[in-house]
């Protein structure tokens, strides 16, 4: 696996794991002797709040789109789906290699979800640093998946 793609996937896993942690903490009431939880990505000064974003209805796309009923054990947060996506990307790159069409299809699917979620964030005027960071990672993964395809097209034109 190319180092850049692997690094992007690992960063995506870390950010997604943090998002899962934040969502869990925001749903767990603090103990009596504990201060209320404030996520590192909730920066009031710049108007950023990932914890409120993770709790939007679109934060669980499987139930939001009616694929699963709300509360179903597989109705997991988008961040957990992100972890799965990045792990699958690492595995595909390791198994199928650089010029895999499957790699491009998976990257397109990931970017499609990012475009939808970025549109929702923009329409709701929500600023989520973690979300936008993962959208950027997904864009970079798509670009890196497209590069071998574009190189082969260019090579075919030169024949």
C-alpha cells in the first residue's frame, strides 16, 4: 500500500474513533463529581461544535435513510462506518494493489457519502472540524485512487 494512502486511512481511523468517543460521551451523563464533557473539537470561539453535529439525525445514516429502524443494534454512528471504510480501504490496497477498479469504486462511494454529509453541514450551517477533516481525507483517497486510472488513459492515448 502506498504510504500516503495508508497514512490517510490511519488518520481517518483515529478521527473516526475520536468521533465515536465524543458521541458516546455526549450520550453519557457525567457522574456527580465530574464536570460536564466538552469535546476538544467543540471550539466556541470559532463556532465549531462536533458534538452537536454527531447528534444530528444524519449522524446515523442507516436509520436516517430507512435502511435500518432507529435503535437497531446495527444502526451505528457514521463515525463507526467510517472506521470500517478506512479498514476496508487498507485491506483492499493490501490485497488488490494499486490499479484495482474496486479501490476506485470504494473511494467513489466514500466520497459520495462525504459530499452528501458536507452538503448537510453547509445547509445547517454546522462547523465540525472532525467532519470536514474526514471529508478532506476521503477526497485525497479518491484522487489517489484516480491517479493510476488517469495514467493508464494517458498511456493509451499516446499509443
